[in-house]
C-alpha cells in the first residue's frame, strides 16, 4: 500500500513540472502585442487618391438669348432654372433685338449668349477676341412664301418682285448667295424690296397685300395661320444644300472667353443641360411650346408649336461645329466683309 502511494505521488510531481515549464501563456491578454498590432501601418491609412483641385462654381451663370428660333431650344432649361431643378445656377435674359444681346456681351453683363452666327464674329472683333463660339444651335430658318403657285425653284424668282427682311444681315447674304448659285443677278434679274421688320412683312402677306415674300420662322407660321392661300414655296435650307458644300448655320452659342477659362466645368454643365433642353423641345413640340411662350421667346404657344418643325433647332459642338461655322462665315465674308466684323476669326474663336 505504501509503495502504491509513493508511485502516485511521483506521477503528480511529474505532471506539475510539465505545467510549470510550458512555453505559451494560457491567456492572450498576457501576451505582448506585436509591432504590427501596436500601431497601424501605412497600409491601414485611408487609401482614397487625391483629386485635382477644381475651380469653384460661379455664383450665377448669366445667359442672354433672343426671341424666335435662336432662343427656342433653351426653353426647357429656362423653366428648369426657374423651378430650381437645373444643376447650374442660371440667370436668363430674353431680348427682342440682337443689339441688346451684343451690348450685354460687350459690357460683361452676360457670360453666355445665343446670337446670329455673323454677330458672333463681329463680337469677336469688338471685344478684342474675348468671345468664343461653343455650339451651333440653329440651322436655316428662312423660307420663301407665295400667295399662288408659280415658284418651285430659285430660278423661278427671275422677273419677280420679292419682299424680304434682313437687309445688310444674314438673310440678304443667304438670298444673294442662292440667287447667284442659280445663275441670277440679285440686282438685275429680279426686284427685292426690303422691309425693316419681320412683323410688318408678315402682316402684309397675311392681309394679301404681298404675294411673294421671304421670312424666317416663326413669322412663316404666323402668315400661314393668317392666310390659308399662302404656301411655303421654297425652303432655303434645302436650296442651300443643293448648291453649297457647307451647312446653312444661322444661330450659335458664344461664351465670354475669360469666363470659360475660369469656369470650364460650368460651361460644360451648361452645354449638357442645354442639349437636354434641345432634345426635349424637338421631341415634344406641344409641351415645349408652352414653355416657349412662358419664357417670352414666342408670344403664342400655338404659333411656336407649328413653327418648331421648321426651325431646325440643334446643338452641334466640337469639330463639326468648327467646320460649319467657319464655312458659313467665309460665305458671309465673301458677300460683305463688314457682315462678320471686317475679318474672319482665327481658330482661337472656336472652343
């Protein structure tokens, strides 16, 4: 019995020795933290890459536009800005005369403007190259109307008296270009009587006092609505395409060059929102016409709705814009250098 007790005591001592000599602590809290655990490494720091510093957005982008086709594509954006749903912060001014828009650009009270394409070139000269064209927004809007059925081609105008508007401006130069391209002398082969106001000629044609006239939209639609005997005899955009290697461009968007250089993101945002506005106007003339009337661009929504399909509202940018505007200005310069400010702009004119 004593021998058995002695053996058991020996075994207990051996087990106790192994427990005391074990090399790993029983509680993780007793272990010393490793260097990696003690302090976070660089790889644990935020990994987001730094971005380039962007110019702050301007407090407001001041946009000037004209009544008529030049401003019609902007109607949805004007409405979005009024409701606060536009991304940019815009202040719009709608004017009845190009001179009013030109003054706002020259004085610096407008950052962006929709203007006739020849006026853009004139302003390039007058502002010492401080404007740039960023988009084409209106193609041809000129039509020859007839109370009768004798005019079916440009050559049919020979021997006729044609009433028109826009003397000394793009309409006159477009008409003369087409006449000459079809073998007619504007001064010898027909009589062109210029009136000072579109509305005056539209009224005369509606009343039946004038049988043959050249007008832009939406005055064309006003005449057709007022006198069912009048028809569109010639679409001058189609006639232009027959004889010219260029596009008939009548309206464009310009930007103050210093503004564009300081706020390129604001200009890009404007063009994106303008494109969406143009797409809406072309896709839904009925809804767009209500916004056009509300903005004061065309007095009556009914006229705007009927006119829109003939207004060639668009937004063309980049190289296509550069080519179209450059070729159009060359046509105008060849007709009368003063129409584009006395000289053709260089490539810095195109943004």
